[in-house]
């Protein structure tokens, strides 16, 4: 799957219509800045539950990521 980021003038009627058409077609997964995706929501839940890793330094972080 390819990911495309679209930056447009929300005041432009034609641009809004095109984005609305893309949304309504159901052919695209739309992620908006004001709506966090499921990965972000899970990260927030994990952080609130204390399921995070606090690295002591950069080397510690790299070791954790490589494990």
C-alpha cells in the first residue's frame, strides 16, 4: 500500500470537493490530523498504563530496540 500526504487549502471549494469525493468513494483510508489512528490510540493507552520503556541513554535505547 502506498501512503500519500495531501496538503490543501481548506477554504478552496474545489479542493474540499475533491477530498470529499476521495473520502466518500471508500477507496482510500483517510487519516486526519485531528483524528488519531489506532496505533496512536494504543500508544496513548500504553503510556497511561505505564507500559513504556525509559532508556537511560542512547546506547541503552539502541540495545532495547535491537533486542
